[in-house]
C-alpha cells in the first residue's frame, strides 16, 4: 500500500514541473486525491461491496471534479494533471505511467454490454479535452493530441490528432498520405469541414455568376 502511495506521488513529482513538494501533492493535488480514492473504491469493488465503492467514487467526484468508476483497472503511476472534467468508464484499462489532462473522457459509444471502454497501454499521454470512445486499444507510448476524438485503435508509439482522430506519426516519423506525393503534417492537417465549406462557397459563386449572366440576357 505504501509503495503504491509513493509511486503515485512520484508520478506527479516527475511529470509536473509546478509540483514543489510531496506534501503539496499529497494534500492539495486533486488528480492525486482522485487516484487515491479510486484505489480505495476499487478494493471494495473487487470484494463485492459495490455500494460502498460507488459511494467513495461519487464523494471523490464531488470533491475533485474527476469521475473514475471503481470498476476500472488502473496501473501504477497514473498522473491526472489539473483533472477537472475527467471521466474514466467502468471497463477502462490503463497501463503504467500514463498521463491524462483535464476534460478527458475514456468512455463508451452506447449501451453495449461487456467491454465497452478503451484500453491504454503503458506510458500513454492523453491531451486536454480528448475523447477516447470505444473498446479498442491505445498502444504503448502513444500520444493523443488535445481535443482529438479517438474512435479506433491507435498503434504503439503513434500520435493521433483531429476529429475524428487520425494517426499522423509513429515513433516520431510522419505517416505517409495515401497519395504518395503528400505527407501528413501534425500541425497543418486538412480540415474536412473547412474543405467542404470552401467547395460549397465556390459552387455558390458559380451559380450566382450564372444567374447574373441569365439576367443580363
């Protein structure tokens, strides 16, 4: 128990440059408090005392703004930075040394039974506001960019960005576009919504020009 406590504190100290002392982390960090509450709730959940487990979970949610279902499986060294608005579903599995920022959802896509939430490998980073939805795997050392909506598996070492998320890098190397002449860029990624609006604007201008020509005749 004390080893796990030390690991949770060390995770914050190692990955948060604003953390000044272990005492500060222990008494003041909402992400750390939420993880500790989850570990207590999970013990009751595994021993069949689900009402108590859920009561601990909901009490922690009210105090920290972070909701972790007591049935989730979380490894060592999870760091939830800031944390407000984080939701972790019942069948979520999280590996060791993962980092999650505020407003992240690890959720499902419907009322399916059984495994319905994502599995994160080791050393995964989920950026602020990202939504990872469904019973697939985000591989070891993967990165999900802020605001991304992930609806499919992410390979090991990959970086996923966008809505819906697309893999743009694997192990630091850019992923080739299906057209050999182009390469996906993590920053300058085409926005399909903007592209469609541009197409519609062009079509509207063409029709207006045609109407004006007919009026002139």
